[in-house]
C-alpha cells in the first residue's frame, strides 16, 4: 500500500474520531440545578455565551443514583488522598531545605 493511501486512510480515521469526540460533553461545574415536570435540569457552560443544559428524567436518574453516589465518593476519596499526599510531600521538601 502506498504511503499516500495510508495517509488518506489515517486522515479518514482521524476525522471519524473527531466527529465521535464532538458527541461528548465535559461538565466542569454547573450554574443551575432545577426540576420541572419529572426532569432534572442541570445548567452548565459559560453564561450567557455558551449556556447549555443537561436534562435528565428523574425516574432514570433515581435508578442510577446508587452507582453515581458510590463512584463519586470513591473518586473524591482518591482526589482527597492525592491532595493530602501532595501537602505532605511539600512539607517534607520544606523540612529538607531548612
């Protein structure tokens, strides 16, 4: 297979990957939490330039809550340990410098 053909195939694959990743949304923080007519509305994004909403049916959300809570607690515990380890490491470095 020629180099040009390989490059064209790779470009086609990368374009497909970009399209697939555009379907994902990362929510760093929320600015509104509201409930209407059996749906939870979660506002995120830059207000007013890029305000976006996640709308979640409460019945579905209720079924998913045990998993969401357990994983949130687990990940938060890992993050807190990482911060604590970093603080301890910084303290140890300061002690060595004194």
